[in-house]
């Protein structure tokens, strides 16, 4: 989910309220749950298949598998650009400095350790990042729990009706 956690959920919460966040969370989790349900079916039809492109090649032919591979590469490229731009935006927002040097260092370091260690090292760093995020969530929860807010400064409404039309199309 990456940068979506940084930007999408907070923005959606301000635009559509709690119901928008819930719909977005369900729409984000649904593909994973659907894939978990479809995995045994795919495994039965293509027992030696390892990835989706192998199953697609076996079932629909080489041209379709190449088309799927091209779309997958395009999607991953766009995801990478979104992640790197999010890093740059966060650095700029928090420090006021140019985020481009940080993005360049991040891309180079990630490329080096992934080239040397493969996906195994990438999964290890993902686990480290996950542990750090859990720690930050705990710190944020403690901070929010100890903060005092004047009732007059709180919003007078819990949700905005503007978000309802967008929720219909969000899962699509």
C-alpha cells in the first residue's frame, strides 16, 4: 500500500469521513481476500505455475502472457514513481528541504541491496519497516491520548455528505 497509507486515508477521512475510510479499507483488502479464495482453483488448473503470467501463458497463450507482463511492468513502474514521489513530498513537507536528493539516495540504496540480496533481503527490510511503523503508531496513540483539545475547536459534524457519491465508485 505504501504511499497510499501516507496520503490516501488521511485525505479521504477529511473529505468523506469515517465511512469513506471504511469503504476504502474494504476496497483495498478485497483483492487480497478474493485472491486467497481463487488460489486453490488456480493451483488445481496450473499446478506447476508459479506466477500469474505462467498461468496466463498456459491457459491463454504467449501473446496474452506478454500483454499481462507489459501491464504488470507498467503498474509496478507507476507504483515505484508514486512511492518515490511520496518520499520526496514527505521530506519536503517535514523539513522544507528539496526532497530530490533523498529520493535519489533511496533509489540507489534500494537498488544495491535488492541486487545483492534479492527479494529475501527486501522482505527482511519490509519486516523492519513494519516493526518501526508499529512503534510509531504506538507513540502516536500515546501522544493523541495525552493531548487535550478544547471542545469549541472540534468539528461540529462527524461526516460530510459530499463523500457519499465517491464511495459508490471507490471499490471499482
